[in-house]
């Protein structure tokens, strides 16, 4: 990462998630990535879960064995490097706050990442409210991410961007009723197709695609580790 500009200075190195994806197996995979880049300094790790003081407290979309694991302690032992661990949507939000669409002076900004689930990062006057997990709010009698995540669109070949956009619109209206944000920032891989569904989003807040798109979590994780 080049944290002066928030950009990648190498190609991404992608390897399969281990199966089973136990904490120990994932930690070894993280070490493999670090070794690939010959990186010996501190690093950041973004987890799709609630993370409190380095301990994983939820596992909606990952192996349940992560719950209660001190991820900082585990990753430090396995990799031999200093690490900071945070929620993945919080990481993406930090990147947008520093370099992207959340950096303007605003009272309340909500960054949403649409993927397998729905991640959220909330900023009040530039200060992160960690672990909001707004994808697990109830909507239409189910968790919101089961109704409007990008996975729902990907899994239903008959669903159009218009139909999925209507679902996202309902979700955004629910969030607006609860929090009255000034801006929604839409992230995740599907943000590349923002123009395909943006016309269905009707809320009073600004709605914009994430500037860093799907690399925001990587940037935010590196950013979070800078002080180590």
C-alpha cells in the first residue's frame, strides 16, 4: 500500500480460503500472504465480524470457531508480526473517510459494503462508531442482508438490477428512518455497477458509490495498522 494516496503498489495476491476455515488455518494463510510479499512489518486484518479489543465476537459469514478467539494474539503468534484486527466494513469505511467519499465534513455518514452480506461503517463528525453491523437489522421479517446483499442478486439469475435496486432502496429508507444520515456510501464489488441501480434509490440523503470500490477494505486494514 501507498498510504499517502491510498493506492495499491503491487497486484493483489489471491489464494483460496482454506477449507475448513478454522482460525488456525486462516492464520497460516495470512502468513503465506505476508511471506509472498516479504513483508516483515506490522499489518492490518479486516474480519467480517464484530471485533472488540482484538477478540472476534460474531461469525455470521465465517467459521463459528472464530467466536471468542483473540485474533490479535493468534495472528501475532503464527505470523511473527504485529497486527491490528478490525471489522471489515469499518476498515472499508476508514479508507473512504481518509481518501474517498466519506471525507467531507458531515454530521453522519454510513458506508455500506454489499457482498456476501451487508457490512456497515458509521461515522459521526469523522469519528468511527465501530461494529455497527447494520446488515443484521430486521427487514421484511428477515435479516436485511438476506434480503438485499449482493449475494441475493448473484444467486438469482432472474433478478434484474431494477428489482435488486428496489430492495436496496427499501433497506436505505429503513436506515434513514433510524439514523437520518447525510450520506450513504455504497461499496463492495457491486458498486462497479452503481449506475445500473442508482435510479431506484430514493432517499433524502446523498447516495454515492465508494471511490475505492472493492479495494477499500485492503486500504483500510493497512491504514489501521499504521500506528503499530
